[in-house]
């Protein structure tokens, strides 16, 4: 069986690693000249996720370990959520290179065209090469050409297809400090909310000498530059990463084509992170291929955390439609219940916090006063 995976990011490579262990020989097509570049994420992963992949990842890929978050906003005084060992800061380039070790990765192979030929797919590259596949896997990111091809054919044969995708834009600077930035601990991620941006700004400590500072917003560069100046962060910008974040809930399988990772919109809507759901989905995808039931893949991953994504999309829509006063009340509620949050929060599954909160009569009452008619949807 010929399997082609388009995209040698961590999710594509993890899928290939699992299939290789099962005895398959997948070919991974990567449009860039090396694995691990360009980096297009903040580089935060849950400790639980790292434990799942540690057989493939060296300790050198971990830059720092995180024990919580500091929350700042215009509405309430800064407060912290302290959870020892909740997350790891990784070197994404090393992480990706580790994931791709010993795989059959064909670099500089940008896919330009896909067509069906009898029972196989012909995957053509800009370089003029053609690869044939019995199974085609799209792990080619937010602008996936495999997704575009699959959904186009899916829509011809299925009615009521929901393929709407909303894109957000993120940017992050890596800053080598001229002097220590004393306003943040080296084991806490600092998060800044504002009424003018849909997500938040962040400061991620790699060490006392190096920070990652980023934001998800349309005019990200202007916001970042102004933020760094306002926080008096003095240093040299040694790297800039930028990328799109696709949000949606779409079909991810059709006629021996499967999508995984960003190509499948397997994203946490409240934070924009995608590694966790992508890695978990890769495992489910490999299992479906080994069992000979690839058609069950879409159903399986959506059964596992599809409700989580739907909840996140609903919560994001509600948050973006709140006015500044309402957002202020939300953060007052968060601060008031910070110890409760520390006990129940899950880095990858955000609905757990809300489910547990709804079991608390006082919290439910306070949230009801604040969210009003949104509560019915949230409870569902």
C-alpha cells in the first residue's frame, strides 16, 4: 500500500513514525528545504503531550518547564494560576527534526496538483515529479492543498457540507535581552488581555536572558512593537515567526484522503494551539489505517475531542462579542476563583474547567448573572 503524507511538520512526521512502526513505508513530501523551518507556533506544549512523544523527542528539545501563568488585563489586578509542571517550552526546530528522524522525507517537493487516476491519487509537484498514493494524508498546514482538493470533491457528492474556516494571524518575536527582565518569573508564562484584540499577548520565558513575545491579532506587528516598548523590554529581536491559525469544524476524510493537524482545523479555539489535538489525531489515523477502516477516522477523532473544539468555538464567539465591561466582569470572576481554577484546569481540554464550574452553585450563579442568555448554549 502506497501512502503519501504531504507536510513534514510535527503532526505529519508523527503520523509517518507511527505508520513506519506498523510496517508501512510512507513517503513524506515537504515543500521546504529542511525539516523544522519555518517555525509557525509559540512552542508551548503540555507536559502530558510531551510524555506521549518522549520516545521520539530528545531532552534537548525542552528549553524550559512552566509552573503556571500570570494573567494581566485592564480590568483587574494581575493574578496567577500556579500549576507545577503544567507545560514545556520547546525548541520547535529540534522537536520537528526529532520527529522526522529516519523517515523517508522528500524535501523541496511542493505539491501543485492532485488528481484521481483509477483507484490511486497522482500527487504532482512544482518540480515536475509525480507520486502515486493509495492513501493520501494532508498534514500541510492552514493553507492545505490536500484539504482544498478533498473538500472540492466531497462537496460534489455530499449535501449540507460545513467547510467554513476562519483564519487568525499570529506573530512572535524571540528576544535576546540586554538585561534581565525582572517583571516575570522564569517559570511562568505571562498573558495579557485587552479589549482591542480577540486573543491575548504573551511573554514566554526561555530563560532569564531570552523571551518569546507574541500576539494573535490582525495588526500583530504594530501591537507587538507597542507592547514591547510599553513594557520596557530591551533586547535584540533574533527571530520572528508568523502564521495563520485556521478555526472551523470540517470534514476530514473522503475517499481515502485524510486530513490531520492544522489542515484538519484540529486547533484549540481559546488559545490557538494545535500540537496536542494534531498528535492525538495522528495516532487515531494510524490505527484506522492499520485496521483497514480509514473511513472511521473522522468519526473517531471527533468523538474524542470534537465536542471540545465545538465548545471552544462557541466560547470564542461569545468572548469576542462581549463588550469591555463584560470582559472585565469575567476576569474578576476568574481572579476570585483562581484557586478553584488551579485545581481543575487542563492545558489541552478547556471545557473541563467550565464543566466543573457549573457544578459549583455559587460559580454557576455568578456566571449566570454575567453571561445571561449565553448560559444555555454554554451548558449544552
